[in-house]
């Protein structure tokens, strides 16, 4: 019976990696569509979102079945629980890529404005965080998972700086403001994308160490420290 469970757990690992790679592609093409002002590519991202949704449902159903059939314990149970949590974050990350693509379609019908370089940088960092989190999941590497959580602040800083710049531009701008606001929405989606990658990394640490570290003080700081 354990051999059957081990085989199913290995298959589950592969399916989650496949889902994560699909989400990475979604964000990659959403960002490219934004920079290139390509509504066709953006609509492709939107259309593929249902595939990610279907993967989440299928994996979740298999996890429930494994728990009912094999009644896993300890490490194996944590793995299954981790898988169910990870796919929730991955599905939401795909939604964010789809949301960005919707803004791209809207922007293509509005006056052209330059895409801030920080938008592309935020996307690259967030996608890198996702890929590292997936690697940490496959290898059970908590050091790599912790590194992912530290990367999140880089995205937060870029988002805050862009918001400040956009607010200042809006104060001076006398023309069409809608495109600028849409870029702000894109930045917010990228910031949330990185947050979900951080969630995945924290869940992986729970899987390996059995400790829930979400809502704890940042690494290297004591709780309650100013």
C-alpha cells in the first residue's frame, strides 16, 4: 500500500510543477503583451486561465481521494496538505496574470503610454520567486524557500515607488488619466503575485519542518521589535 502511495505522491509532485510552469508562462506572456501592446497575446492568456482552474480542481480532487484511500500520516500527510494549499495560490497567481491581460486589452484602445521599467522588473522577480519556490518544493529545500520570502520585499519597494511616481504624475497630468490608472492596477497585481509566491515558500517550510511560519516576525527579527 505504501508503494502505491509513494507513486501517487511522486505523480502529484509532477502535476504541481506542471501547474506552476503554466502559471509562470501566463505571467511571462501577460507582461510581454503589455510591453508589446499585443491584445491577441493578452487574450490568449485570458483564454488559458480556465486550464489552470481545471488543473487546480483535478489536483484537489486527487488529494482528497489520497487522504480517504491511503490515510497518510506525518510527512506524507503534510505533503498532501501542502499540495492542496499550493494549488490555491497558483490558481490565484494565474488569475492575476489574467487580470493584467485584461488591462492590456483595455490599454490597446487608449492613448499609448510607456510601460515603466519597474513593471518588467517586478514581473521578472515574481516569476523568479515562483520558479525558486517550485524548485524548493521538488527538492524540499527550506533554505531556497526562505530566500524566496526575502525576495518579496524587493517587489514591495518597487511597487511603492511606482505608486508614488504615478500619484505625482496624476497631480500634474491634465490629459487622459485612464492609462496611468491601469498601469497602477498592473503594478498592484504584480505585487500580489509575489505575495502568493511567498505564501508557497512558507507552505513548503511547513511541509519540511512541520512549523507554520506565516504571520511570524520576518527572518532575523524578533517579534515585537520596532
